[in-house]
């Protein structure tokens, strides 16, 4: 039996598909075209749901190693307990080439309101203007900053997770590898939502092609912007593409989820298996009938409600 969209997800995606019918996707390498198209869609999705009134947003900054100022946005639930508790460092999606923290204010506020766990969102710099290793180094610096400021912010440094979706999930995985290899700050858990992990995912799968909201052309564009001519070659480091990690032993416990109609399905399945084989505790979910980032549009669907309940559970239990 061939794959098919979950009926509720199909209904939610139908207006977008109709609006895009007849349009020509940006060619491979067109970063500007993707930014123009996808950032508008993300902004629309983020404001389609109400933003909780019980979340306070405070901006901080850090100086990167090259002297650039990086925005850190801190989300806390009003009336939260005063004793030190858990927190998560969040990295947004966008294929390594698009997005910024402000596009996800609603989504992060909803996570914080529902879980009670504060979140620090890092406005890491984007490729191709800032190729590897700048994005992951910015992200790692955000983790270090939270550890260094944990006492002031009421955070238990032993209960800090890294959290991201899509490209941000890949960055969260890369930061976990970097922290292990550098013997850096402790990470209690890596929360990897449909993570972008492998620069070698470049060949279309005809079974998935009709459902690819993030396509192989998009993927080649994103990885090419980050890695340049090194894409899919023998010398890509795991700090850029976590699927390249030689030995996953010693990485933090992982929560990983992906849709069965997502082009990242196989790399995420493989990563979960490799972590498990290396002795890393893993919770893995493969959701049938859903494509990449489906829950931001089909947020009233039953499967989106299950997905969000799992994410809130994991954040709440740090």
C-alpha cells in the first residue's frame, strides 16, 4: 500500500498546496528565494495560534569569539518556582539558511507555558554568509552562556537540555557532540525534532517526493550553503553533520521524532539506532502519514496534539 497523508493533516495542508499550485520552486542554490518564501510561511504559522499571556520574554546578548553580538532570548513562565530548576537551549529550524528567533516567539512561548520549563533561544548566524563552523559555535556559546548564568537565572546546570527542530535539531545534536568532545558544559538531554543530520541526503526518494515540504533541492541548498564544496565529501566533520559522528558513545540521552513522509526519516532512524547501539538512552517516535514540520500548520490534528504532548512531557521531565 502506498504512503498517504494523515487525513486531518491533508485537510490542513490543502490551502497551502492550492496557493502554491503552478508556482516554480526556487532553483538549487537560491537562498534568497527560499528566505522570501519560507520565512513568510513560518511567520504565518507562528501567529496562527494564540501566544500565551503568562510567558515573559527577556533579551540578552553574548559576544562571539569573533566579536559579533549574538541575541539570546529568554522565555520564562510567570509564577514559576523560585528554586533552581530545568531549562532548555533552543535552536530554530530553517535549513541552516533562514529564520531568526523572533519568528518562533509564539511556538517557544507555548512550550514554556505548557511545560513550565524556561527556554533560551539562540539567534545563531546563518549560512552562506556564515558557513560552518560559525552556526554551531554560536549555538555552543549559547549553551556555555546559560551554564555561566545559571545561578542568576534560577537554573540547575545539571538539568539543561538542548532542543531544536529541523536544522535546529541538527545543531542541537552537533552541540551535544561538541560539548562531549571538548569536555564542556553538561547536557541533560538532547531533544531532536525531525533533525537535519546528514549532508548526504541528496537523492530524491520517489515514495516521499509527493509529500516533501522540505525537498532534496532545499536540502542541497542548505547543506551547500553551510559546507560549500565539502558537501557529501569525505571530510565533513560531525560538528557540522552529526550523522558523521564516528562513535556516539557518551552523548546525552536523546528524544528523537520524525514523520514517515519526511526526507529526514532515514537519517533520523539511523541516528537513533546508532545512539542506541552505543549505549545512549533513546526515545524515538516515527509518526506515520505526516511530512516535515506538519504540526505548525495542522496544529488541530490528532497527530499534532500527540506530538506536542510528547514534547511538553519531555521538557517538563528534565
